[in-house]
């Protein structure tokens, strides 16, 4: 779960990290009121879960409250990567002497949180890694002890030669780790971490991503979820207890089990296709989940064929077949379906599909080949 910038800033503020004043608004009039309180010269920033807000015109500098109101009128309601801007963050402009990047992420390769800092702030860390990797410094964190003072100070001196600034940055790094842990984060970053002309170190921007597995025991964080700012299909899938991630291909995949889903996507690529999604219906035998899965898949205009790959264990093949039939009766499936079913109640599933003019394969490779052939202009066998 991603937090909006204004939500992440508030969590940093509560952790004791210096963050500039600011407030969130949903109307141009509210923006004007906030700008007047902040002195008039402000930055209006779109609040959507998408990168590239500035390039899309979602971040604007205003020199007066009236200008801030006018700019907010243009930003609110605009589309950024398919998401509608419903709120903006209004913050005062800052005098910047230098910019740095600091962040902590769960690194699966080392099974631990890892801090990354760079004196090249204000740009995407991916760009820094690609062009000047020598400017990125890392520190693995032992979760038993957290980020120790000497580790924080060592990272801080990679950013600043000045001891006073380094001590401020070290304190911010330790508090950032505390906020990261408290939120159940998978990522927390400040970009840029700035110094002002008078030597203060301040978090100018904030980003926090939360591990969904933490939300059940952190209801105060779960309450921050803004479903209106998320991809509708992913919201629908989550509410139906499906695991869905949209990809860029055109072979829609409906599979039971995460491992089989990953193997299916690999096989689609192996045979020359591109998966349109990761969708795991899990171990449930509820036909309604299959109906929901098909609704989600068919809503993606990029999908040219749908591949069912079901290995029935806990999941019963006949329930999946009933779900496919029910969906086909509720709405028109606009693209061909290739169905592979094997395992629990396999024969019964085949009978259900045959009775409704459909058929199922048992060989996984053959099913994937047929699905890829369909999107390339061929026909399923």
C-alpha cells in the first residue's frame, strides 16, 4: 500500500523529523486559504500514486494565493497515468543550499532492511544508480538493534563534510528508520533531504510504501488507504481476495497458486508471448471468484486471449469450470479462452465445460502455446 505524500510527511513529522509546514486541499478555494496562511509563495503538488507528477504538470510553483488557487483549478481533476487528482498538497517554497537522497527498503536478497543514501538528491534514485552508481552508499540494518548511531553518522558523512549537518542527518536517519518500522514499511524515502542556507537539514519530500501483510495489525495505517487513487482492477481484486497485478502484455492469466502463476508467466514468455497480468485466485473453490477474475481480466483492453491454468488440489476443477460457465452467461467474454484443468474433480469439470460448448486441456505447455498462438493471429486448437 502506497501512502500519499501528505500522509507520509505526517508520519515523519510524528517521528520527530523536521518537515516544512503545509496542508492538503480538495478545492481551489482551500488552496488559496492555505497559501495565505503560508505567506503566499507556495508549491501546489498533485496527490496521486504515480511517479512523474512534475512532468505531467501536477507540480506547480505559485507566487501569490490567487495564483495558487488558479493553478489548483488546473491540477485538481487532471489525469496522471490514468489516475484522477482529487487532492493537492500545498507547501511553502524552500531556500535550498543542497539536496540529498536518503531511503530505507526491505532488500529480499539480504533478508534485511537496507539504507541507501546519496549526495545526488532531487532526482530518481534509479537514475543515480544508472548514471553515477558510485554516489550511492548502503548500510544493512540488523533488525534486532535498528540503525545504530555510529552507522547513521557514517552514512551522514557520505552526504555532508560539515559535522553539524552530518549530526542532523544522522538523527533524521534514525528517526526515518523508526517511522519505517512503525508503519510496517517496505520502503521509506526522503527525496530531497535538503540543507537550507542557514545550515538546517530538512525533509522536503516523503514517500512511504507499506507491506500489505502488516495492515491487519496496524489499523491506523490501514485507515490511510485511498482506494480512489489506486488502479480500480486492483481494488476490485483485493476486495474479492484475489491477488492481481497488471502487466503490459496481452495474454490474460488466471491461475491458482502464486508459484504456478509465476511459472505460467515464465512459460508465456518462453513461447514468445507477453503476460498481461499476474492473477492468483488462490486455493478457494468459490466459483464467484472465477467470475470476478474474468471481469477484471476482460476489463483490460490489451488482453487478446485468456489462459486458465488450474492445478486442482484444494481448488476443485469443477468449481472453476462452474465459474467460467457462470461468467460466460453473465457477460460476453470478448476474447478467446484457453482452459487447462487438471487435478481434483478434473473429469467432472471437463463434463461441465463440454456441456456448455467449451473444452479443456490437461497439458500446461500445450495450453500456453495455444494462448500465445491466439494473440499472434492464430486459433486455439
